[in-house]
């Protein structure tokens, strides 16, 4: 798993993952581009599992915060991948 800033992300591939897993609208790249100040994803190399993480930078400090109208962002993929991420 690695962090990928949205400017370096293959957004088409990410959106395909979000759509194939029937994840919330809040994880689509177009939503995050519109509603989050900045964001990245924590994903595996094959882009089969991951989570979008939105954040703000204030006075040089990064702070994770969900985008507008989203209460939370969910992990997208298998439970095994989530467990692997939690252990790493």
C-alpha cells in the first residue's frame, strides 16, 4: 500500500474501482476534486483496494478531514486487504 496524491493518480482507474465496488459517491475523483481542498488515496499497487483521504493544510500542518457532505470515507476492496493494511 502506498499514498498517491491526486495529481499523480490514474483517476480513471481509481473511479473504475469505486464504481466496481459500488462505493459511495464521496470516493469518486470528480467529487473529491470538487469538494475537498486536497486529497490522496492509500492504495495497493494494482489499484484493487484503497481508501481516499481528504486533507487540509493549515500553517504547514496536514489535517485529515472528510469532504463536504461526507461523514466518512470507506475502505474500498476486500476485507483481507483491509486487514493487511491495518497490520502494516
